[in-house]
C-alpha cells in the first residue's frame, strides 16, 4: 500500500515540474508517506480514550492549562496551521490528569480540519469525558494557507473559542477564563 502512496508522490513531483530521480528527491516519496502516517495518526479514532479520571473532593473554581502547542492540517489545502491552546473546565467532581489535556489536543489535531472544527472537537470530547460544570477551549493559530498562498499575509493569527456551561453563563468565570487566555 505504501508503494501506491509513494508512486502518487513521485507523480506529484513530476506534475510540479521536478524530477523525482534527482539526488535530493529520491527518498522523498518514502519520507512523505512516513511523515503523513505520523501527522495523521489517530484520524480513525472516533473518541479520545487515553485518559483517566480522578474522583477528587474539590471546590476548585476552574482548572486551566495554557500555552499548549499544537500542529494541525487545514482540511481545504492540506497545509499546516499551528499555535497554542488554552483549556479550562470547572469540575463537578472528577478531574482529568493534567498531562491528558495536551494529549487530547494532539489527538484532535491529528486530522485535517478547520480551526473552528478543531476547537469544537476538543470541547465536545472534554464535555463527553468530564461532565464538567463548564468548559472553555481557546485556540490561537497561524495558517500556512493564508501565509504561503492566497492572501499572503505572514504572521496573521486567528483566534477562536468555545465556551459552555458555567463558563458561558457565569460572567465572572468567563472573564477569568479570557484573562487566562490573554
């Protein structure tokens, strides 16, 4: 199966006017296939499963992780977009191990998507897993489809967020979440 994928990459190189037999490109089809297997890992997994919840007696207003780096691919152009995520939730009783939140972001980012869809997917999975009082997910990213082609605006940042439950209805919690983002 990888032979077919490698043949497609060789044909792509020919289509853009390059020579796949050129010294620097001979191994490129195999490298591209290997890279894409890694980049798009987990795309077949419907739900995030790599987590454990802890039953904690807590009165924590909010759990927040900031500056979680992520890399994803635009579903329209298969060009990278990358940035940082901030995730917050107000626990009812269960909390998730802190290392699992960046893993959730990685899991969600390993599929072609739009930033808006990625933000929603992360929020959906947190909601499914935690049954938290409130959830906030904020992504800030640079999109190579805007920087390398089309409008050609290097350094442009896109931000978007999803807020649910108490973080949406309690304006104090919402403000606190947005303060953490900034």
